[in-house]
């Protein structure tokens, strides 16, 4: 089959599309979080720590999350991790909307979102092999790369537009919705 053959399968296509939407939301969140931190403090260290807080969980629990993805029910793990990230993003949106977000709250919630992502990513990758015939597993690399790069092209630009027009809270709410 072609490199895009997995997209002919409805289950893979649905998960692939959901992955694009979720990644766009996550990248919108990154723009909103960095912007909000720059508004909350003049500390360049704290602004830089936003991205650290969001990605540190991958380093801390990545191996454990990979093992969990191999041992646990993947569907449940994906659903719970997406729900967790949606709740964390919505919480950050509400706190920001009401002016209750401090630099440390922002860092803590960015870390919590990162934990969900650290569990979701290896679970998603392991789930792919359950959705396509074994002969097509290698063919899923191209569509997944396309999805990631589409999200990288759209997410930050859309995030910047949303933050400029509606504020950081709107980017956080958009991210919360993207997980659903």
C-alpha cells in the first residue's frame, strides 16, 4: 500500500484527525502560557520555565508511561489522559479568566498538562499498531509526521491570533476543547 494507505481505515483516520486537533490545541496553549507568564512577571527565567514545566514530565515519566501503554488498556488510558488534560486546561482557563493565575499556578498546571501528554503520547503510538494491519504499521509514520507538522504550522499562528484577539484564557479553553 501507499504511505497514506492507513488513512483509508476509518478508525485510524478518526484518531489521526483527533491527533491533529489536539496538537493544534496544545500548541495554542503553549503560546497562551508563554504570553500570560510574560504578562505576570518580568522574569525571563519564569517565562522560560513554562516550556520546561510542560515538557519535563516526558523526561520524568516517559519510560514508565511507555511501559504502562504496553500493559494497560490503551483505550482507557487515552481517554483518561485526554480527560485529565482537558480538565487541567479548562482549570487554567477559568483561573486566568478570573485573574487568579499566578506564575506558580501557571507552572504547576503546565506541568500537570505535560503529565497527561507524557502518558498520552506513548499510548497513542502503541495504539496505532492496533488499528492497522501489521503490514501497514510502517506506513503510519508518514501520516503521523504530516499531522504533527500541520499542527506545528497552524497551532502557534492560531494561538497567537486567539491570544491577541481574545486573551490567553481563550487559548486555554480552546486547548481544553481540543482534547474532547
